[in-house]
C-alpha cells in the first residue's frame, strides 16, 4: 500500500460508496435495537442495554445467527417501528459517505407478525424519500424470501413484490439458511418476480457449496450472487462467473462472524479477485457483526494489499454491479474519480 493503515482508512472514510448487500433489520443500530427491546420489555430476550448487545450478537454458527436475527425481527411491531428503523439505517449510511444502497428487506417477517402490508410499504417509502431529501442517500429495495419459512413465505413475498410493489423496489432475493433449503423450489416465485421486471439476486454459496450457486444461476436466473464465497471450490463455476460478468456480493466480516470462514486470512476474496471476478464489498448485517462498510473496505484493502486507487476500483465495482440507472451510475463513478484525484493531489 502507498500509505499506512491510518492513511487508507482516512481515504475510505471519505470515499463515496454504493452498497449492494445489506439487510434492513440487520442494519439496526444498537441504540435502535435497545430502544425497541425496551418498548417490548418482557416480550423478548434481546438486551435493553446497547452495551450488552455485543455479547448477544456473538454467534456460534450460522443457525445461531438466524435465531438471533429473528429475535430482533420480532421487535418490529408496527409501521412506526419500520419507518424509524429504515431512516436510522440511512443516517448511518450517510455518515459513511454511502450515496446509494440496495437494502434487502424481508416484508414477510413483518407482515406475518401483524403489520398491515400497505402500512409497511408506506413506512419504508416515506423513510426512503426523506433519506434522499434530507441526507442525500438514495435507497432502493430488494424484497427477499426468508428461506427458512418455506413456500408460504415465498408466495407471500412474491405477492407483496408484484402486487404491492413500492416505487423503490428493484430486485427479488432469497435469504436465510442455505442448508436444507434447496434453491430450485423457489423457481416459480422468481419467475413471477422477473416477469414483473425485478432483478434476481439470491444468496448462494455461503454456507453450502458451489452447487447452490449453480442452482441460483440456472434455476433462479441470478444476475448477482449474494456471498458466493464457495464458488472458489469449482473452477468451472469461476470461469462461468468471470465470462458472464456476474457480480459477487462479498461480506468478509459476516463470513467470519457466522463461522463460514474460521480466520479472516482464509477468506477467498483474493482468489476471486485474482480470477478476474466482479467483486463488490458489503457489510451484510453490520451492527450484528460489529462492523460497517468502511471497516469492510479496510479489511478488503488489507487482504488484497490495495492502495487508494485499488480501493476506489472496488467502490466503482459496486456502482457497475448496481441497479442504479445509467446516468446515476455515471454520476457516482465520476464522484469517486474526482475524490481519488483530489486525494492524490492533496
């Protein structure tokens, strides 16, 4: 690297960025989570003390992460909670110079807990419009199926995405555990969403092998892959991803926190980049994993031995891989270039 740790971190802190793999409830700050837990005291095991959340958010494996995640989901009880959470996420993004984000939302989890579907849509849209006006953060939505909830959840998510599509909705995804949740069963729902003009962005190849990524590509029509870390175990898959320029949404600290990788040094990020894949850097569920997007860029810079130009290249990868419109992509890419040029002169 051309500068030391503090130099590259300072560069990252001011770098205009886009984020493509970050979850709605999983982005709730410790302050917001603790406030919600206090509102519903006695009805949840989530700590009401923000300081205690770090221990609560220490995961033994991916299944434990899902269990804890759902306990936080259960704190979102009404449309006011949804709006406050969403706007709070945008505030945290603004502080990191995130200009554009595709936020993964699981509407089934809230609607099935009693929040009226129309009220839910109005809450996220009100927060989205306010975030853009007040903070300069452009938000778009990916509605995802919680895989652990089965086909009933898939049916409802497809209904919400197609019949009640909010203005900010751009894509359709599949989250939750991969083990025991085969991708092909969700084909009819992805077909319906794609026919309605939504992009396909399922999670795959995180806690299972490369075959899950193949299923996402061949059966679900994936245009981007959420995680995809296990792709490196299949050279033919790596070749295919590179040839077709399929972006990977890589979340290094998340993979460490959920024990998908045992040590950050073992993360396959460098293998992906060395193979010429279109890699983007993301934070997934940042407060739950004790991270944020700036930290993830610093981790990537260390693993890849990048200088400022290399880090700016990663930021431009996210712009390229996004579903932002062409003029929007050009503006954000130009802003990154201008920032880099000014940093070099400075």
